[in-house]
C-alpha cells in the first residue's frame, strides 16, 4: 500500500515557505502500514493541478491533497481533483446551511463565493472542519480497475491535523488491513555521525527485519528503528531487541532510548534526585538556560543563573576573581571552574554549570581559535572541566557548547 | 521560463527529514527570472525516478535533480536521468583519476563502486565538487523539440550550494535572457497578521506590478515584495515605491525595511548609540539573552544579566525586595520594574530589560492566566512596563515575550 502527498499553494513554491504537514501525515500513514512514495508541491493552477492529480491517481493507492479548499478563486483543488477523476461536483445543501450559520453566528453576511466550499465530488463524503470553514473530502473507489482512496484536506496545520485524526484515521483503519508496526528512537550526544555509524552499522545490518534510519542534527545522532510484525508484540520485540544491542554497544553515550530530548532527560534526572542546577553562561549567552527552562515543570530543578557575556559580569555576578581573568583570560580552564563554582555558591544550587568560549566569527587567536569552548560542572566536591574545539560557525558552536554542558549534567547524575 | 526541483532520497519520505535545498534553489532561480512550478520528492527507486524524470522533462524548462550521486547502490540519479533522456552514460577518465587521487591523498584504497561517480551523461558537462566526491552534471539540449536544461546536484547542502553558485549560476546566466528583478522585505513585530493585512492590502493591491507575499511566523509579520523591470533600476524603483507606502502606513511598527532580524536591528541601534543592555529573565529563561548574543559583535553592547527563574534569585541576582515579591507576586508590574532597574544597576548598563510571566502549561490562575507576561525597560530615568496576554502554548509565549522585550529596546532607541 503506497501513498502520494500533494501540497497545493503558490506560496509553497516561494523561497520563504515550506510544506510541513507532510511530515505529520507521513508519520500517521506509516503507523497504518502505508509508505509514502511521492511528495509533490504545485501552485494554484488548475491545469497543473489536474495533471498532477491524474499522475498521482495512476501511481499511488492513497492520494492526499492538502490546501486549495478555501473560498477564493485561487482555491481550485475540488474542481481539479473532480476533473482528474472524471466526476462531477455536487453542492451539498447541509454544508451550505452550516456555512450560512457560521457567518450568521459572527454577524457577517456571507459572500457568495463561499458557497463553492459546499461543492463535494460525487460519491465522496464531506469531512467536517472543527477549526475552519472548509470541509475536507474522503472518497474510496475503483479507478481504472484499481482501488483508490482520495482525500482532500485543508492546508492550515491547525485544521488539517484534527481533521485527519478525527475523520480520516478511523476510515483508513476500517478500510486497510491491520498493520502492526513498532518504533524506537535512540539518541546519542556529541558523537560524530561517522563514528556512530561505524559502531552501529555491523549491528543493525544483522537485523534485516528492522528498518534503521540515522539522522544527525547538530551535536546529536538519532537512530530511528521501525519494524512490522504479525502482532504488535512481535513488532515491539523486534525493535526492542535491536535497541538493546545498540545500547550495549554505545553504552553511556545513549542519552535517550525513547526519543526524549537531552534537556528532558537532564530534567528527569535532576527531578528524580531532588537536585537543582544554576548556570553561568558566557559564549552561549542564555542558550543553556533557555534549553533547561524549555521543559515544562523545570522550575522544580532549574533555579536560573547568570549570563556573563562581559568580563565585568563574570566578576560581579559569578564571583570570578579579577586576577584569574587577567592571568588566564576569560576563555580558560581556570575561569570555567571559577564560574561553575561561583554560580553554584551564589545560587545555592546542587550543581553549577559554566560555559566560556569563542563562538566567532571574530575574536579567535592562534592560541585560542574560534570554536574553543571550556565547560565546567561543580558539585561542591569535585569540579569537572571539558575542553572542546568545535568546528564550524557561531550558531553551531553555541549549540554544541550547550549540548556538551547538558550532557555533563546528565553524566554527573547517572 | 519554469523549473522543477526534484529531491531524491528515501530518507526524505520519512517523518524525520525534509528537503530544504529547494528553498535555496528557488531563491536563486527566482533571481534569474525562473519560476519554480513544481517540487517533487522521490525515494531511491530506479523506476520511480526514471518516470518522474520523464514527467519533469515534459513540463519544465529547467529540471534540477538533487541527491543520489554517491557511490552506493542506492545512488541511482545518473542512471535514471540518462534513461529518461534516452542517453548513454560514459565513464570520464579525468574524474576517475581525480577520484583515485582523492582517496590516495587520504591513504585509503578506493572501493570499486566509487567509479560510478565518474559516469557522465553523454553531452553533459561534469561539475567539480569542492566539498565532496560526487561531481554534478549540467546538460543543455533539445528534447522532443523543446529546449531543456538538466542539472544534477549532490544532496548535502554544503556541497550543493557552492556547486550551484560556482558552476551552475554562471552557465544559467549565459544561457538565459537577462532578468531584472528586485526584492524588498519589511518586517513588523507583534501585530496580528489579520490586522497587518487589513492595513496593507488596499496599498499593495494598487501595485499590481509588485508581487507581495505575506508570511507570519510567531510574533512577526513579513512582507516580501518582488518586481521585474526592463532594467535593474526600474525593478528597484517599483519595490521601493511600494515599500515606502507600506512604511508610511505602518509607521514605527516596521522594525526592519531590508529583512534584518529584530535582534540585528536592536544591536545596530545599541551599537550606533554606544549604549549597552543587560537582561533579567524569568519566564524566558535565557531566550532573550540568547537572541541578543546571537548577533556577531554583540559583545559591544550586550553585557549579560541574570536568569532569575526562582524567586530567591530575583532577590539575590537582581536585588528585587523580598517584600515586593510577597506583596505582588513574581508575575507583576512591580516586580518587572524592580527587575529591570535592579539588573541595570547591578550590571552598570545603559538599559535594564526584564521579563516575568507565566509560560504554562501549568501555573496559571484566574487572576494570572497562562500567557500573562510583564516586560519592563529601565534607563535610569523612566521605567516603562508593557503587560501582555499572549495566546497559545509555552514555546510561543516565551518567543512572544522575547519579541516584545526586544521591540521595547528598539522603540526606546528610535
């Protein structure tokens, strides 16, 4: 069973905007055992859209159209799909009534062009839209001798997602044979993708019944596992068996075994131990605090801290001795230690975490190049420091540095 | 002149990864006067890829394939495009030699499958790859009686972008008639999209020779203007004329008239005035500092500040009187003022900026609901406060709050 997802809208063909609904729909379809084989983006042009609909109906079992269901003259999806299917549109009196009611409730006279939103392809079911005025459509049928499912959804994610969950999903579940699919996601921080792959490839290649996808956003490697089975248990066993072997190989490098983010895991550990953390950030400028506090409920363990971008604030907010700054420079092992210990004392937290480095693009020297970052964690007994030379530019250096600092908290708590 | 961009790779059909190269390519093609009419994503499947190549060659003048140029058996773009064009592949001895040299330099024996990277479609020019081993390809010719340009590029953005700029762009510039296109981007903070559109639509609809696209990421509205002319000057005059009228209508709400980000503009103003800023962040947890320090060179005006997530730190790091916290609560006009004034004094900055609010999803009360945020800016004379009730969830509330705080700095400096 395969699918094609078609995103409609001229704005999706500009340099500024991108379809993201298809990621959501792909995840949902995959859970039903349906693979997405094609994604297409086309503008608000009737002929192009009709032609693309014909091509899709020829090569995919499930064809989902997103967008172009509004009331304006640019909204052509209904007409084009009907033309591709050689079916007529029929105005649905119930939808007409509900459109009038919708406008009446807002005390606005409905413009006549809104009536086209009540046009339904012959044989299709109109899908109610809880969040907007454009109904979706769902059609099952035989086209040129092949079973096809055709789905029309509104473009705005806030309308599309609930409509898919409430209206489309139950229909697909009834129609499609049951699929038993299990997934797992392991995450590894701060390991180069090539190194990670070299270690795990020999393992996952032995598990041919599990589909393994490796992604590598900045500072992280993600291993996505997916398996099918004759039952949900069997599918789950397959992914769990591979996940266990991968965890054995990668050991403590795996920070998350079910897809949680690094800040979530760190928060979970801190919360569990009843520990608190405070930060002193130089080159990250607030990024570490922002990530720690992005987790809901983080006020239980994140106290706050200081953004010590200037040297003066390293002294006044984190009690770094001026002599230390003068002797070793702000970007040094000694200052990182003093920052972590100073902020810990000042904030009366279990842990003090500090980051000081050179994010670039300026400020590098032969001795202290761009990308050089010191990270420290103090717990009142022993202060640990990690020195790293991160490659690449400002944003990435800062992200890597926050990743390293979070991972040091995690390892401290393990 | 129209184009189709085809992204190749099974990973682009998973829920995890998305083509982003096409945004870059669209911007570049638009500058040349080429519209992108279709975008397609297909997996590493030879038949599907060949069929998609045929469809694209039929409907687009310029067809760009991205990805599938590596050495593995999944890399099928060369073969599939050659098949769609009914052309043979020919192994290029120069590329073979450079592949061997590349591996020799790294003291690795080259696996034989790498040789297929030297296969060039008959009549195409191989494009050198400065950042990887896979050469691109460029082919101009007549296909079924129509002029076509076919381009093969590697998938990794770090390889694709320089190859496009260095190798493809000059060839397209020689081949295509000169296009005179000018663009402008105005940005407005904190105005609802519907309000902004209601004000500007009557204006831009009068300028039919300028294409206007409105985007609305969280907390911001962007007006993208684009015009063609018989000369560059004429195109520029068209967008500038509309931009001027839009700026007149929106006044001080326009924070950027050439696409700069809010943090860039704030940094520019601070730098120009020789002023400095320090922050005291509660609910934003470091986000405001992170945004201020994301601009290269920000150490000239951003000193740092305090992340005062806990009430205790509001006292110890920003000198908020305990009684004030007890009487009004942490989320209050009074505490926002005390934070701004306290951090200004503590950091000896020109301005002190504070944010305190309830980001959610928990912690809201009937009197102080989720989304309630106070923002304050102190300059030693008069402290201004803005109270906002932001809609929606945690991440958005935090982003809105940082946006509001940045905009208050901007207005103070105007």
